[in-house]
């Protein structure tokens, strides 16, 4: 069995030839802005590598891939150049395709004052509210909410929520209009949905923005409908007696603000309450009369409609025989009956023939399916044998790689042990030589010291003898002088 051998020195060596397997193999469609920014980053990386590294230096970078990798400077520069060439070619092909098909991008549409979303020139779209005025109003409400009571705080909070919903709807509507105005293959950056920028393709961006737009519109419309329903029910006394505050009753009576005794204030309040009750009673009587008149009119209209329906039904039943055509048909002859029967027999034979042909087609289809399955099974078996053979070759290569790695590690370990033994023997010999030299130097030192001590003792003894001789001569001289 033939297998591929892997040398020891080539195991997991420096990655080369990256220019053929860079991100250019991945078919990713970028717009012109992304291509320009990508090419700019690649050119800056090329200048940095050429300025700071030599041809044989190692460079660590994640510019070509998303993970940190190490390359030689020459291979890395070649890969960067090929990536820049690929981006420029893709940009040129995209421009040529747009020119040939007559397609224009969003920026060109804006320059030509033509809007694809509105299908008009110039664009007729405008926001449904003044966003700047609403933002200023919300800012003033945030400043006002700090110095009011709890009831006013609730009202301001509700107004802030309504303004925020309108601003959010305006932002969503703006991005939705930009998405409809963009090209089909263009990516859209959406910020209004989650609060942070997210890049999507045009179809997904339009679907997400339409869902968000419908949600906000539905919420606003539902709140308005509920408020109108509640006001209508309140006006119709579904929650008890109520009258709309008129111009004379919208403001509090003067008794709340004028000075005086408690009895005077109570009298004014009672008079105001009685006037309001009388006005509400009159309005109730007038509304009750209108409802009674409308009820009578509706009943009479229903009675007329019902009477007209039953009268028309009675007339139709009377004229049923006149409208019917069954009695005017002549009886069928025997020849006609035979022709009808023959037609029925022919139709029956045709139906049976179609039934059996349908069964034959089903059997033929099953036969073809069985033949195709047998052919696919043979092909699968042959492919399995080929895959098994390739797997055996791959396993043989792996076994050789592992065994060669084991032999290499073993030889390196033996060489390391021999070098370590030689180093230990050299250290031992150096220690022995040092010890011998130390003993010999000690012996020579002691011998020289003994000789010096002996010479010093002889010198001192000679000095003493000379001093003793000098003293004896001096004594003899003194003695002779005394005797004389």
C-alpha cells in the first residue's frame, strides 16, 4: 500500500502558502464602503510590516483571519497584496455589473434626487411628527418632573412615554424608508430596534423594521381607540351619571379661592353643586327623548323590511310554476336513450382504461425506482471501498508520522542524555583537578612557611649571639678599667 511519508523536520512547520487559502476563498458580498475600508486597513498593514519587519522576520497578525497567526514577513506581504487585488477586482466587477444592468445604488439615487422607496424624484417622504420639537419637549419635562407632586409626576411620566413612543416610531420609519430605498444586495445598519447598531441584509432589515413599525403603530392606535371608547362610555353614563365640564364649570367656583367664613364657602359650594345637578338632569332628559325617538324609527324600519321580505317570498311561490321549465321538456326517444347509454358505456370503458394504465405506470415507476436504487447501491459500495482505501492510506500516514515522531524524540532524548553525561564528567574532572591543586598549593605553602620560620629563627639566634659577644667585650673593658 502506497502512503505519504512526513519528515521529522516538517512536522507542524511554519505555515506557508497562505496567499492561496486566505479569506478570498470565502464568497462574501460587500458593499463599496466595506470594500474601501477593508482595502485601507490592508494597505496600512502592508506599510507597517514593510517599515517595522525584515524579509525573514516573523509577524503575528489577525488581519487575514479572525484568529492570531504567525507568518513570515515575505509570505504575509504576498498574502496581503493578493487580498488587496481581490478586493479591487470584486469592486470593479460590481461596478461593471451595475453599469451593464442599469442598476444604481442608494447614494447615486440620492445624488440624482430619485427615491426608490417613494418612486418619485425628488423624495416625497417626511416624518409624521416634528422630532426636534418632541425632543425639546421631553427634555423640558425631565427637568420639570423633579419639582412637582406625585399626581403631576404621573401625568408627566405618561406624556414622556407617549413622546418616546412617537420618537421611536419616527426613527423606525426613517430607517424603514432608507431600507426600501437601498439596493437589493446592500446591507443595512439598523439601530432603532435594539438601541445598538446591527448589520442585516435588506430583506431581513425590512422585515424586522416593518414588524417594529407595526408594533408601535398598533400600540399607539390601540391606546387612542381605548381612550375614545372610555370617553364614549363615560359620556353614555356606563360608569354612572357624568356631564362634561362646561365653560362655566371647568374652573373651580370662586368659593375655593375667596376669603370668608366656612359657612359662606359651604353655601357657595352647595349652590354650585345644585346648578351642576340641574344642568346634568336637563341634558339627561333631552338625551332620553332623542333615544326614544330613534328607537321608534328603528322599529318601524325593521317592520317595513320584514313585511317586504315576506311579501316578495309569497309572490315568488305563486309564480313558481310559471318560472319552472321542467314541464316544457319533450320526452326522450329510444334512439336518444340508446345514445345516452352508449355514451355512458364509453365513458366507463375510458375510466377503466385510465385506471389500469395508471396502475401500469405505478408499476413501471416502481421498477425504475428499484433499478435506480440498485445502481445507487453499487455506486455507494464502490465509493465506500474508495473511501476505505483512502482512510487506510491516511491511517498509514498517521502511523508513520507518529512512529517517526517517536523515533525522533527518542534519538533527541539519547543525545541529550549523552551530552548531559559528558557535561557531568567534565564537571567531575574539574572538581578533582581543583581539589588536587588545592592540596598541592597547601603543601607548598606550608613548606615555604616552615623554611621562612627556620631562617627567621637562625637570624634571631645570630643576632642574640652578636649581642652577647658585644656585652662580654664591654664587660671586659669595664672590668679592666676598674682594675686599673
